[in-house]
């Protein structure tokens, strides 16, 4: 008997879902091309080293005929770094893309392991202009997708990176702290500061509460830490919010936001709505990515929009 069941996390998309997701991907892709982004398509299979320095269990791997270990791409941004380093593409340049990405989630969580993404990468431009361009293009993409109610949530990679770097924690303690921060574990974070005391104790204990309206959050953090790196990150966020005042409809901060990708180096953002818990969009600044591939450091901003999540949010309002 032929096997008819699908691998865990894989799903057939039929009729309404297939059509609507195709239209969202098409409309966003057309919009980005009109806004001056150069369309790029990268391969679904790459050498595993493109995405990570070691084999990660959440990635899908297979061997080619020569025994080389390959990965189904878990993201497309890493591939952009490889393109910049290995081709004659010269920055500054703006890319847009769409396609499938694959990442294995825990079986019992019921999450998709195959997603359709659309996104952009802005490489080699002046930082403030690139950030504004990235955020405006993300907002435009969400509007053309049919989403109506959503909010941007910002953070800064340097805040948590500074805490981790200055404490000189052993690897197991860093992993523990990351889990506690991600879970907003109030009791666990308090206990952690007693076992690993540092200048950041007050800040670490307050991380679960450092979200919400931007002015209040920034004021609270300034009372908790005078570390120069953290204060500079707060200034970056404050300047960005002033520059974007009146452009984005609803904006909040969450300074306990763990970077979705290890290569983020500055301002990060996600976009959420009321109907589903997952972010529609995640993105940020990642200047250090290109050095992994032997290229020079370049200013870079990008975002990826999860078309599956957008569909989940809007499918009830679509007649088919």
C-alpha cells in the first residue's frame, strides 16, 4: 500500500487557501518590484553551512550524491549574505523575494514546518534611510495583503547582547537565561540574579515587564541601567520612533524580545495582530551577516512576512 499520510508539519493547501495565498504572494511581490526592489530567487537547497556553523536539529538535512550535507533553507536572509559574498552584485542594493522555507517545530505544538515567505533586504545604504525604507515597505506589504488591524513591536539586539557579553556567563547559564527571558519567567529570573549577580540584576529582574507604550518603557530602563551600550540602544529606539511618528498606526516596545536570528545587530521589529499569536512580520538590522561569508561588514536591514500567518488572520473575511 502506498503511503498517503504527510510528514509531520506538512499540509496540502487546497482551493481557497491555495488561491488566496498565491494572490497575497503575487500582490506583495508586485508591490515591492514597483517600489524599486530587485527581485531575486535563491535555491531551496544549500550547503548547511550557509545557515549555521553547526548542524541544528530544527533544520531539514540531506546528503547529495557526493556526501555533502545540504539543508532545506530555513530562511532566505542568510542566502542573501552568500549572494553578496559570492557574486559580482555590488551594494548598495535592494532585494525582494518570496518562496518556501522549512523549519522543524516540536511535533505536539501543531505548527507548520513549511512556510511561504515574502521579504526584502536593503544592503549598503545609510542606516537611518534603510530602516525607514524597510519599515514603510513592510507596512505597505501588510496593507496590500488585506490585513487591517496590526501593530509594530520594536526592540534592540544590543540590550540583551550587552547583558550576555558583560556577564561572561558559562554557555549553560547563557542558554538558561535566554529561556527564562523568552518565557518571561519572573521567578526564574529573580533566582538567576542571585546565582549570577552582576550590574544588570535590576534590569534582568524587570525584563518581563519592559513592554508596552514606548515612552514609559524607555524611562524605566534608563532608571535601571547606566551601561553605555544599553543607553545608546535606547537612544536609537527613541530617534527611530520620533522619525516615524504618525507614519505607523500602532507602535509598542518589548525589550525582552530575543533575536529571531543570531545575526541581528541593532533595531529589531515584529508585527502582531489580535487573531493569531504568531508574528506576521519579523525583521531588523544585521550588519555582521556578511562577515560569515568572508565579505566586509555592510549596513543591512530586512524583513520577512509569513504569508501563512496572514492567511490565518484574514481567511474569515474572504468570500470564496
